[in-house]
C-alpha cells in the first residue's frame, strides 16, 4: 500500500494531536504537579492589595521599618526602637513556595523590640516573610524574600 502526501499530512496531524492530548492528560493527573493558588481566596486578597501598599508606605514614611538578621538561634526581626513595642499587634506569616504544608503564621508577641523565629521551624530554601503589624491605629507591613 502506497501512502500519498495527503494521507501523510493527516497521519502527522492526528499523531501530533494525540501526543498533545496524552501530554495534557498525563500532566494533569500527575501528583507532582501542584496547581494550587498561593491563597485559597486569591481574588479577595487581590482586592485588598492597595491596603498592603499603604501599609508599606506607612513603614517608610513613619520610619518604622522592620529589619531582619540571621542568628545562630534563628531569624531575628527587629522592630524600630522609636516605638513602644508593648503596643504592637499583628501577625508574622512565612510562606514556602515549594511546599504549602510548611507554611505557618503566628501572632506577634514580643518582650523587647526583637522577635525570634526559631531555627527549627525554618528549613533550608526560599521563604517569603510577611510581617503585618499595627501601632497607634496605623497599619504597617514588612515583606521580604529570603533563602535560608
């Protein structure tokens, strides 16, 4: 049986479409491919993004920038010295892009101007740190991406 060029083109197109469908089905069924959004309510969080921008601007304009330093005990966050640390409320969230099961957050509870994130909670790799805090009814925000 002789295959002419028209039949060859049809066979090539069918083969290509079959390959693409196989690839799509295989990748969507694979457990290693994680298709989760960063947050479950992504669109709701997107609407609140202007508040984050305002909080970051408050940190800069009011000279209330949080600094971060790696120590032997873990990661130390230092709040500004010119504010009363007892009046600070907020949360610290640590997001691990590679594994959502390692994400954690906790409320800010400090006895001096420093907050320590223990070394045992942080595995090596990339972390996105977000400190959302309030002082004198003003919102402040510190965001940083680190490789620990």
